[in-house]
C-alpha cells in the first residue's frame, strides 16, 4: 500500500502552496442511474453562480470472539509507507531562544502556519492563522486497483477514521480501516481485510472509547451483515454477524448505549432493514422499511434517523429507541428524480438531509431541515450550481455549522473534469460559500469541534482524505 501526503501547512512555511464509475455516469448523463497536483490553499473559490428555490424557513406539515468472522485480517500500528510531513516540523525553536514571531517563516505554537509574509488570502493570513477554507493537508492511498472511500468518522478526541475499498473490476479485493491524526493526517494504525470470505467494509463511526466498522461477509453463498467494534488503538472488542440474504451494503452509527445501529440494503429490492445490535444481547430489535436506505444517524436520546429514496422521491424516517417508526416523510424537488443521500442531527436537535435533484440536463443540490419531534419540514432549498453537482453527504458541527460535499462538474453533464465540492449552508438553506478541490469527488464529510472540515473521497484510483480550515 502506498500513501502520499501533501501537508499544506508545510507548504505555507515555504512558497505559497463498482462506485466511482457510477458517479461519472450520473453526472455524464444527467442522472441515468443510481493526482499529484497540489490543491489551492487560498480562500473559498466559488464554483459559479447559484440560485435557490424552496420553502424557506417555514414550518410544515444499532463479547463475540474474532473467530466469528473468516477471512484474513491484519492490523498495523503505523504505516511503513507513510511520507507524511508536518508544518510543525519546521517549528523548532531558534538557537537564540527567541519568542515566537509571526512572519519569520517558522511555525511555532500557537501559530497554525507561517509563510513569511503579511499577505492575507494566500492560505496563511498575516496573523499566522489559516485563510478561510484553506486546505490544511490531504492524503492519497493507492491500493493498486480502483479505490473508493466508503465512510468517514471523527472521534470525540478529534481522530479521523476512514474505511476504504479496492475493486478489481468484479468484486471488492480489499477493505482497509485507517486511523489518522486530525492535526496532520499522520496514519496511526490500519486494519486490512482480504480474502474471499473477508469483511467488505462500508461504514465506520467513532464514539467515546469505541470505533465501529460495519459491512458484510460472505457465508454459505450469501452476504451477511457484519459489525466489528474496536478500541481506539485498534484492538477488537467484539464482533457480530447477522444473516441477511442478498445484502448489498450497510450503513452504521454508534448508539449512546455503545450498541451499533445499522441500515442495510438488499440487492434487487427497494427495501432495507434497520436494526440495533449489542455485544451481550445480539440483535436488540430489527425493523423493515420499504425505502432504499442511504445513511443513518443517532441522536443523544438514542433515536435513529435513516435517509433514503422511495418512489423517485427523497425519504427520511425516525425510529425510537425501541425500533418503532415515529414518522417518515418524502420530498420531491423540481426535477425528474429527487434523492436523499445523507442525514445528520444538529446540536439543536433538528434533522438535516441532502442529495441531488436530477433534471433533464443538470443536477442541483437539495438541502432540507426537519423537526425531530414530528417530522415537520422547517426548510427545503434547491440550489442550482453552475454545471452539475451530485451532493453526497451533509454534516452539522457542534457550533451548528452545516456543510455538504459531493462531486462537481463545472462544465455540465458529459464534460470533464470532476472536482470534489464543498459548501456551507446557513439554517435557512442559503449557501454561504462553496469551493472545488483537486480530488475527483467527495463522498463523505465531517465537521470537528473546531469547525475544521474533514473530507474523504477519491482521486483517480486513490482513496483521498483532506482537512479544510473553517
């Protein structure tokens, strides 16, 4: 495995710095179906003019031994191919012991960067803080085949966990879990799953002292839902396998009780199974839904929210701590088909969703906000970005900062290139800023406690992970 890190904090101390194919297909045909160049470290670069339409801010009506799973698994505590560099490495104290001086080209606490000039907007501000939306670092992982980031999680301590998969054109060849340090992207440990009966990892979440990985394993000719719970250092705590015929993929979140909740999709049907699984009790509850699940989230009270699609419309539903459906809602934008790909719960308790609205010749971004109490729609906006944007994920930070990421085709469907796209929205659904990054697509996004944004996706055939300043 090879990984390549570009740490833009270091740049700023010197000069001024089967899923991927589906992405391209959707953007190329307007919705026909479900590198080593450094990135710009400057402020947000707008991807083009945008317009919004919608309802505005108005109210309307889930201990087993490791041997439970087969297939090869290996864990390492660091990455022997790590080429990570850190801007802090240039921040050694001067031989004379002088105090920190912003503008001397040496990064020292409490500086975030130091590019030895007083120019604002070049990635490092005159006060030695990052420019707004500056790219702090990015990392590329090459597994030798076509790779994709399956999921992304941040622990309460700020560490980054990424699930990636390698495809050989017919099936998943390898799944890997990476644990990276948020400050500089350094790999702390990895776990790799290979072999015909190995785990196909598709989701990850992190909580207090636990890291959960969800996916599927092959057994008796069928795919079965798999959950693996780790300590932060990578030690397996417990695992579980639940039979589910024709399992396609699993979305996972940690419950406040330390159980895991999952939403699993099945091949050939539009239905999904939502369940809660614990270390001692196994499956606590399991509930079927006719919607095609696309994401899952849990609030502090243990309520479960699932996003998905139903009959060509976007769908979101709430399940209580016992697995009973409390409400579900659909929404259709102004287009041929509306999809809701992601769900997140904000610090205010409201639920945010996002996804694409697919039209005849473009793809718009849709964002919605729902009351967790009764499912009433508080806001829905459809944003027309120049070109086409396929919105994949939404997240809300502790401060209420709401971000959406996806894939942007600035020249419209059927043209190149594709760019990873990131945008922030206010509580009324208005877009505050957006920017393109050099990677081809962003599939996952998270906001940390300091309002920095961590993204995961793909670039060429590599798994891509990056961190962007507030």
